[in-house]
C-alpha cells in the first residue's frame, strides 16, 4: 500500500472493533513504514486518516484492504 490509497479495515480483523471503526468506513493512507527490531525489518505499518477526528497511527498493514488507488476528491465548502 502507498500514500494516497483508499483503504478500509478488514471485516475479519479484530482491529475494527478494537479501534471502534465501522468496517465500511474508508480512510486514506498517509504514510507507510516498516518497524525495525535489532536491525531486522519487521512488520509493515500504516498511518490512515478516516476523518478529521479519527486517524490510526501505526496500524498493521495486514489489518487493511485496498478500496481504491486514488485519493478522494476534496469536499466542497
């Protein structure tokens, strides 16, 4: 997954409930990175913004599924 992709939390994942996010909610990937443990690459993590008030920081990439490859259109004021 890359920055700008639209994702949602996988329905089968326990994270939707742990994070109190509706499984149908879509978010935008802000950042993707890998954690290092003793100099060895570890799990891939994502920062995902779901709304103005809801951002998941460092969520495991395997907890998300790709919905679309493009960022959402900006909302009209």
